[in-house]
């Protein structure tokens, strides 16, 4: 019995593969491989071993910043979105304006405003240097994390607003009829339902967040883009570092999309 | 306007004293520079958005009606452009792209052409926008009720006539939300060109701030300008969306 | 069809070059659009002025080039030169062997020592021992970045900024403990309001001609030997006929050509 299941699984995979591997695809894949091989042979890659250690550090920093800002930003987006659907006006108006202002200005400007704008205030208030925050205010990564988190929260706040508003009223009413407290309703019904609705959009937005991470290199945070920049500056090689960088980002995006797809598959089947 | 709080008083004083001098529209105020930068930003955004739409229409048609090779190549194009950060793409297309074009021209025996910085920026952002608008327009075309296409074919309309009279106008209402989003993205992506030195609003802001050391003032001013652009765009987009839905049955299906 | 076009193009080229003999030849000069007083300063009207701008204009007038200043971020200048976006770099770029592997340089047109500045409250000197455990800021892709990485190995961190001005800002903000750059550029900063308040000169770094180079020259492509000759001749000419001194007197009280 197990053998037949395994065999049918293998046949399924083989069927899918042969569906995908049509003649024109084989031709395209061959051309692609030829390009990759010729690039590997004829372009300058002698710098790779010298910068491998730095590249791993930079890659880790990119992934770490992406993960932290996405999670924190999402957590922040939940109240921002919710409060615009339910909340009293004195909460929903600031949330609305927060989303509008952050989404209406470029991230680069926000990043520089935070880092250099705040930085220009430090000389005027010497007591800042004695405060406990100073070790963090000194370094660049807190500003990167704060700025990217705020940005993600604003965009996701808008998405969550739509998601919260889109959950069927009937579900909320049924929950109240069951005597669930507001907190339980939120935790068990509203938030999960809204998250399921928002998941496809969240996947796209997280990829956007990944594409925003290179900007932190302009405030001296050494992510993988900054490492590629350093390679370009020190060796004066124009194309190869950028090409490798693009491939790295493609890989990370692929992993992200795959992970989100797995998450979406775990959503309980919707009943209409 | 004294709150009795020293640091806040200091900020207020500094702001009052300097802000109008610094932001004055004519030199030695930097307001004129900022407005010029804003104009360049809008120019680049319009150009990039326009090129994006043209590429998007072509790409959408290629993906829907083209041969298998074309479809795969377009899939590759949209996937890569949407997965790689704009900054990396801008650097690649700006340095590598213009270099390749000139090398090809030299190979063919023509003179090197000098690609103006503005044009290069517009092309680069336009190519990136094209990938996104391909998906938007493709989705919009697929939302057109099939009956309209069939009726057009039954009337014997040629492909180009159908494109002009039926497909493009009908897909507009479906495409507008996505395209509106792309326009807003275009206006903000122009800021990235500051990193390659183009004279748009963010770069002018950086130069002004670093020359006068009034970082807060200028970054806030630039933020206000971008926000105004966004808000005005939103109003115009709402109007366009209402216009595009004219004549359509109310309360969709 | 292709052949006709090629002949037409060739004819146009000959005509154009004939016309060009009569007037100045265009030359695209790349510079980084960052405030680098007193060499490059932006004014509110969007014009660039400064000692180096004046020298560039003088050299171009002398060499009969029609120079056009093209703004390109600092770390993109050499790639822009090698991919022929620009034809020359005249932006206080030091002549170094490392850079000479990729591009060529004209003769030098100034040479000034390298200095380190730091916050007023702290005393240390511009030596590896003095900078031990400190956070140093430098501009990317400069001789100063290379020098710091080579000599100040016991520094806590070497932060690289897109522009020297950003490094100065972070020094004033207290995020870095020192910055190393050209002594004149740093002196101009120390004379500004912000610089006067926050920082002072800590010292000049020990010489290292291999890393710091013999001076600043115009960056050129290796194959453009004709342009190099004309620029070298122009530099010599303005040194000899007094134009160089005339311009220098406007900004400095001493001769910055260097030994």
C-alpha cells in the first residue's frame, strides 16, 4: 500500500516536471546555463575569497534587519489597523495620519531625517551623551531598525485596516453571541481571520521590505549591499559584484516567497 | 510662544529665526533649489511612469497572447525586476546599461551617444515600473468580461482595432487602483536617484542641508513637498477613477 | 543601407572634427556633488564654486577644452570614467598606485597634508596609539579610508561615509571619535560655526606616500594620452603665468601646490 502511494507520488512529480520541461523551456534553460557558465569563466571573480567573510556578515545583517523590522512592524501594524476600524476618533485619526505621512514620503528621506536630522540635535543637548540611551544613539543600526519598522508598520497598517474591515461581520456577531469577551474575540476570531486575509499581501510587502534594506548602507550600516559597494570601491570592478548581489537578493526573495506560500497553505480552508 | 522649557524654546527660536531665510524662494534662500528638485522629481516620475505603462501594455499582451518563449522571457523579466532591489537595478542599468549601449553602437560603427542623466534615470525607473505594470495590466485585461471580447471578434474587428476600442478602455477601471499605486511608488523611487547623484528633490535637500547644516529644516521641508505631491496625486487619481467608471453598471458583480 | 549610413557617419565625423578644430573640444569633468569647502561649494542658486572649480576652469581654458562639470557620486567616479560617461575626474582625487592600476592621472595640481580632528574635550594624537580603541570616520573609496585601514588597526571601528561632510556631522553628533581627511578640508570645517564649537585639530598623520600619494591630479583614462598631455601642459602653464597663484590667493594664504 505504501509502495503504491510512493509510486503514484513519484509519477505525479514526474508528470509535473515533464509538463514544465517543454522543448522551448529546455532551449531557454540551456541558453541560461551557457550564460551562467561563460560568466563564471570569463568575468573576474578573484575577489570573492577575499571578501567572503565580510559578505557573510553583511548577509546576516541584511536578513536580521529584515526579520526584526518585519516582525516588529507587523506587531505595530495590528493596533494601527484595528484602531482605524473600531476605535475612537482620537486614536483613529492619528493612526490614519501616521500611515498617510509615512507612506507619502520616501523611505530614504525618513532614514536620513532620523539619522542625520536627530544627529544634528546631539551637539546642542550635551546631557544626551550621559543618558543610558547614548550607546544606542551612537550606533547606526538602531536608526535603521526604527526607520524600517515605522515604514513597514505604516504600509501594513493600511493592509491590516482593510483586512480587519473585511472580516465578515457575522463572525464577530456570533462570537459576541457566544459571550466571548472582547479580548477573546480579538484573539480567537478577528485577528486570525484578518491575518489570513492579509497574508498574500504581506508576502509582497515583505519582499518590498527586503528591497528597502539596501538603503541602510547610506547610514553606515554594513549590510550585503554595503559589502558589494566596498568591493566595487576597493577593486574598481564595475559589474561582477552587482551581478552577484542581484543573484543573492533573488535567492533571498525565492526563500521568502516559498516560506510565505507554506504559511498560506496552513490557513484552514475557507468555507465560502 | 515660550513654554518655559529651555530645550523646546531653543528649537522654536532656531526654527523661527532661520526657517524663512533658509527656505526663501530666491537665493540666498534654498527654496528655489528645492522647488527645482521637486520639478525634476515630478519630471522623472512622469517619464518613468509613462515608460512603465508602455512596457506594461506590451508585456501584458506578450504574456497573454504571445508564444511560449516570449511568455517565459517576460516571466523572467518581471520576476527579476520585482525581486532585486531598485537600488541595485539602478546601478546596474545606469552604469552597465549605458556602457553596453555605447559598446554596441561602437561595434556597429556609430558614434557613441551621450545619455543625459535625466533620460537615464527615467529609463531605469521606467524599466522597473514596467515589470510591475505588466502584472497590473495583465490582471486588468483578464478581468474584462469575456463577452465583450467575443462580441468584438464576432464583429470582425482587427486585433489593433479591438485593442484600441475595446481592450484598453475596458481594462482601465480595473487597472487604475494598481496603476495609481505604481504612480505613488514612482514619485518616491525618484529619491533613490539621489544615491546616483541626480539632481532631484532628495539630492537637493542633502546638498542644501549639508551646506547650511540645517538638517531638520530641509528634511522636514522635503517631506512636506513629497507629502503634498502624494495628496494632490490622490485627489487627481480619485477623479480619474470616477471618470473611468462612468457608464458602468452600478454595484459590480 | 548600412554602408551608406557608415559613410554618412564618417563624413559627419570629419566635418564635425574640422569644426571642432576651430573651437574648444568638449570635455566632461566628473565631480561629486557634495559640499567640500573650500574646493567645491554649492550656493543657493545651484552653482558650484570654490578653489578647485576655479582651477578646473583655468586648466580647461588653457588647454582649450570646453569643460562641462558632471555630478556623479564619489564612489561612482572611477566607474563612470572607465565606462566613458565622463572624460576626466577633477575632484581632489589623490594619485595612488592602487588607482593607477585602473586609470591614469595627470601631473599633480595640489598636495596638502592629511590631518585628524576630534572632539574638543579629548586629547589624543594622530598616531596608531592615539587612535587605539576609537571610532574613526572616513569617506569611502578615499586614500584616507585606505590609510586608516592600514595603519589604525587597533581602532575600535572604521566607519565609512558617502561624503566627508557626513563624517563631520557624525563627529559633531558624537557618533565617532575622530575623522581623518585632507587638512585643508578639515580646516575649513573647523572654521565653520559647527566645527568651531565641537572639534579641534588633533594632528597630522605620519607620511605614507604609497597610500596617500604624491598629490592630487586629474583622473583620466589610460588610453587618453593626448588629453593627459594637454592637461599637464595646461597645469604647467597656469603655474608659470601666475593664474594658479591668483586663484590660490583668493582662498588661501599659502601655496598649496606642495613640494
